[in-house]
C-alpha cells in the first residue's frame, strides 16, 4: 500500500476505518502506523468529517409538496412521432388503423427508393438493347392496315 492508494481510500470512504474495504484495512492500518504523511492525511480527513457532521441541513417547509405538485414539462416527441403526427393528425383520423398501416408501408417505400437509386450490378449498357430506339421508330412508321390487292 502506498500513499496514493491510501489517499484514494480516504477520499472515497472517509477517516473511519470501519468504512474502509475489509481486505485493505490491515494494509491501511500498518501504513498509518509507519508513515507520518499517512497519519497527517488521516487527521485532516477526520477534521473534515467532523466539520461536515456539524453542518445542519436547512429546513425547507413545504418543499416536497411543491416539488411533487409542480407541472411537468411538455413531453418531447421523437422524430418518428413528429413525422407521424404530421402525416396523420390525431384530430382527423383514429390511431388504431392508419398509423400501423403507414408504419407497415415504410419498408415498401424504403425498398422502392433503394431499388431506384442503386442498380445492383444490372447495367443498361447491354449491346442487345443498343438499337431499341431505332426499332421502335421503325415499328411506329410501318403501316399495318390490311390491303386487298
């Protein structure tokens, strides 16, 4: 046990040896018996503990009642709740059907957006589709009416 560890124990547990960790009481006691700085530190902590014990907590009559009866702040809604209340206001539709239906559609919308944004390895640059515009123009100009000769 060194002075730094003893200082930490004193800061955490106070000057009373009964509050020190059981496994370290013997080491702390031998350090106090053999080290002048440890005794001074223990004496200073004892004086601080005595001074703190003499302090009286001020009496606040009715504080508990005031705290318990004060109005609570407005609940901050999450982003999802804000979006849902914007899409479907509570005063127009009931929550029992529309909100779960829209929540179920969110993955569908996400899939559509994702599918339109990424090609996933499918390229349009295929040589087989190079002349589609020309083919469609030629088909549109062809006369398919029946002619009797």
